[in-house]
C-alpha cells in the first residue's frame, strides 16, 4: 500500500522492511531449510510467468531474448567467476562460478513492479519478461555444475556436456509431457472450478519435481509446460475456471514474491554473524559485494550495446526483423538488471555442510555478497529507472498497431463475425426475438446495449454460441496478425469470459 502511495516498486520497500524488522529486539531469526527454498517458491513463480507471457511475442523477440537469457548469463557468470577469484582471498574459481550462477539472472518481478509506474515501450517489458523465463534456467544450470565441482573438486568436460544436454532437452520434454497429461486430465475428469484451480496449482510442482528427480532442469520443465498449457488454455478451461483461477494466482504470486523479498531483509543479521565466523570483516565483505555489483551493472550495459552492434552487423547480411532501437534503448535495457527472487533462492539453497560434514566454504560470504547485489541493484537501479525512462525519451517503436486502432479492428471483426453467424444460422429466430434483434443492432452499430428483461433459454444458447465464435475469431487473429498486441486480445477474451458469467446469472 505504501509503495503504491509513494510510487516506489514494492520489492524495494519489502527488502527495507525486512531489514528493519530484523533489527527489532527479541525478533527470532528466520531460518528455512535450504533444500526447500527451490521447491516452495520457484515452480509457481516460474509457471505464472510462463502462463502470462505471450508465445507470439516471445517468438518475435527470440533473438534478443535468447542472447540475454543464455549468452549474456553465461558470459556474466564467467566474468564474475574470474573477478571474484582475483579479488577475494581464498575464493576458488569453482566458488566464483557458483557466485556467478547465483547473481547473473536479473529479476523480472522487480522490473515489472517498477515499469508499472512509468510508460515504457511494450518491447522492453516483453524482452524483460521473456528473458526472466529462460535466464533462470541457464543460471541455475551453472549453479548446479558449480555445486558439483565444489563438492567433488572435479570437472570432467564431456560428462558436463552430456549432463547439460540432458538437463535442457530432458527438462523441456518432461515439461511438455506433464503439460499434455494435465491438459487431458482437465478434459477427461469431471472437474469444476475449484478442481480446475487445484490442478493448475499442482501442475508446476509436478513438472518441477519429476524433472529434478531425473536430474533434468526443473525450471525448463515448468517453462515449457507452462507455455504449452497457456497456449491451449481456452481448450481445456472453462470461462469460470479462467476467471477464478486468475484471481487465485494473482494473490498467490503476490504473496510468494512478498515473502521472498521480505526474507532478503530478514536474513541479513544471521548472514553478518556468519561472516565473522569465516574471518571476514563487515567492511571487506561489503567492498567485495559492491565491486561484484559494479561489475554486473557495467557488464549488462555493455552486453546491451553489444547486442545492438551484432544486430547492426547482421542487418548487412540477413534480414533482421527487429527495427533499430537506437542508442537509448540498450541503455534502458542494460539498467533493468535488478536481482531478486531467483538469486536469493539459489544462495539460500547452498547447504550448510558438504556431504562429508565439512562446512560449505565461504557460504556466508556468498550469501552476503548476494544480499548486497540484490539490495544495491534494487535501490540504485530500481529507484532511478523511472527517472531514466523519463529523461532519455525513447523513440516511438512501431512494433504493434496503436491500441485504439487495434481495438477498432477487433470490434469490427467481432461485429462482422457475429452478424454473419446470426443471419446464417438463426434467421427465423432473428425475425421474432427482441433480444436477438437488440444484439444484432448492437453489433451493427457497434454500440453497447443493456437489456433489463430476462433473456430466454434459447436466446442464451444462441448468444453463448456467438460468444464462442467470437473467442475463436480472437484466437485466430492473434495467430494471424503479428502486429496486434496479444495483451489487447487477452482483454477482449477476458470480456467474453465475463459476459458468459453474466449470462449464467440471468
């Protein structure tokens, strides 16, 4: 509530709030089993992100999203590994890669929470959300390999290559298989709204646990399965289930994000006390954290401009779909590198001891550096991002048709389809039914008309059929017209679901 009042992204205030609460006397220390961090928070957070993302937009921006989600993350992790190894005494290269895997992925929750207070180009939010879907997987793959090297002291490249291949391919395949099974379950089982919602809550956990159980990537399983089910949501969920499920998921994700950002602040005192046991002073550990943060910020900005250079070079040899973003857009994209949920979850999941009972080397230092990275990027970049967006005045990108024109096109298409369906299938009823004549006039004149008298069961059936035709038309438009923003299509689909619910109540 306070963040909405003062126009500051809520992750920033939650971190500060948790930090403040942790210093209140007699407040017990917050402790969570490291092994439970991933399994509790990651599956639903990633699944919801996949569900709300547009596959059409992801595919359109696949080149830049893929570059930032994989290439930039890998290069960032490598740079941090060597940098940390060079500046931190006793910090091995394996620990450097572990730290790099933890802090390399930016957090889309923080960026989305900040971007809602300012008007940013649609392409920016699409790239950030798409990047966040995939960079979690790539960073956690690095994290897992580094954990194995730290625990065993060995790195066999061909085994690592095979494991990497299996983690990627296996994760995607398992996610799709589980997604298909749950889609069939929704269709075959006599579910109601409550059971549909329960199944959607179980789905990401089933994908993640099954993939991790066979040592594939649980994150990629949830991403691939979530995108698959999202693309077919209108085939296996009723309008009532979609509307109710949307409300449940919004509240759940807001709660989980809030808990994680609050944990970031609450966990600091315990991390600081652990630093002293490892022999690091507060000053030196903070310096390491600030240097790592600076390297991350500079590295992401350079990567953003590097992507621009590659695009310009490639445009001379092949046709590049993306328009030239200019010199300002890469700066904005580079500045949206706030770290958050995944970095904290990865850091907290580091075990306290190795398999042989020896304390995990520099665990508290890694946790503290991660905390500094999250706090500084949230405070510095998070608070200045709205100012930067206003100052640089980005060009008007023509990725999509203007919203007013898009809505006009959709309304005209819906009206034509509805009139055609009525005249071809219900010509006799149209001549005698006042309600159908009203609907005909509404679409004919593209005006809204409310009817106070009760609609007959026959007319409800006809109107329901028309709404279904409209839904199919919208889904067809979304696939056919690449310049129509899918978010607007989804708003119209949402209105159709609401209209169907209204029919049930009459």
